[in-house]
């Protein structure tokens, strides 16, 4: 071909080669930074909302740890402060649904010496769709999607940037929430913000409805725990006393009583701390009536829950 008319296939090949190199570079960055800790390679810290991926990885990486499973109320507890019988991994998830709790129990290694499950009234509502299979099984398609995701690449750069600036990651290495930002944002006096928050809480309770499928998950949870043939303890988390008053004002008192009775029927030895000394509002972040202070949650488990676990001899709670 004439030099004045170069072969366009050559340029197309170069463009394809360059595009392939850029895609391969993006995949390499996502693999080595691993912002969701999907592959278990993350060494910089999890800085984004990647709990579900990171917690499943953590369960695989800590096969001999005792495991705490619940909502964000349990996730806020630093399990490094727990007494044992073994080091704990915190597999709790913000907004964990009952079906996710059951699925997490099934992910716990057979070598884990203890499972502690912390239940909350609000997680049995229907505000999000019921998912009978909440965690997709591992597959090469999911791996490829993660590696070649442009969103993931953005998260990788976010992770690198925040780590270089010394910012606190979202999760501690043991799976617990890092409370640093919680103390910064939710533990100071702000009457106007508190009033707005409490109005929102009351409105949320007035819109609350049970999900029949989620209430039925209690029996599946019992079956999954019994199938492990290892000790477990189930508790009902404390409710902030003022928030419990809002539950009653919303007309949910009978619904709560019915739910608690169901839990007690399925788990006769449940440790019910919904109304207890830990319900005192002073035990909760000042701008957050949902989450106990981490040290309060650890004290609760050490004093009232783990002593029960020490007496366990087999798969019954």
C-alpha cells in the first residue's frame, strides 16, 4: 500500500493493544488493592461500604475464631475487647436481614468454637425486599466483574488516597466497625439535629411492618445453628428506652410482644436484654439511639453473654 495511505488495520491494532493494556492495568490495580477485600488481599484497609464482601472473606480467613453475627449494633462492638473462649471475628452487617444472618451462620467454619447471634426487632421488617439467597455463590463471572469494574477502580484509588492520608478505615481487622468517625459525627451535643433524628425515628416506626418471610427465618436460624453441633448463644439486643417509648407510641407494642414471644419459643434460652440496664439512653451515642457505645456492648457480652457460652456443652442455646 502507498505510504501516503497507511493501513488502517495497523492503527486499529494499536488502539486495541492500548485499550487491552489499560484494562489489564485496571484489573491489576483492583486485584492488588482489593478495595472490597473480595479476594482477601486488601492491606490498606476497607474504606468503603463493602461489609458483605469483607465479612465473607473474614470468615474464610478466621476459621478458628469465635463469631459475632448481628446488625450494625453488634458490628459497633470491638470484639478485641471480648473475653473469649477464643479471639472473635465480627461478621455483623449494617442492616443485616434475618436471611443474611442465617446465610452467615452457614458460612461459619466448622472449627469455630462459638457463634453469638444478636437479634434486633427492626431487622424483621419489610422495608427492603426479602432475599431467599442473599449472597451470590462464588463464580468466575463475579471475579471478572470485580476485577474489570470501572467503579471498582475508582474505589481502589479512593482506598489508596485515604490510606496515604492516614484516615481511619471503615472496618477494623477483626471485622468490627471502626468507631472513630461515629464518635466524631454522632457523639456531640446538637439539640436541633437530635430533634430531627428523633422525629425521623418516630416516622420510621409508624411505617414499620413485619415481613412474614423474615419472621419465619427464626426457625431456619435455629436449624442452621443446631446443624453446627457447636455452642452458640442467641440474645435480643437492648433497645434505647426512649426509642422503645417511640415504638409503643407508634402502636407497635403488641407487635413487639408477639415478636419477642416468637423468639423465646424458638430459642427458649435466649438472653433477652431488650429492656435491661443496658437500655439506658446514656449507653448510646448522643445523636444515635440505635448503637451502643463499643465499650458498653463489649461489657454486655462479657458480663451476660459469654458466661452463658462458657457453660455450653453442645449445639443448643
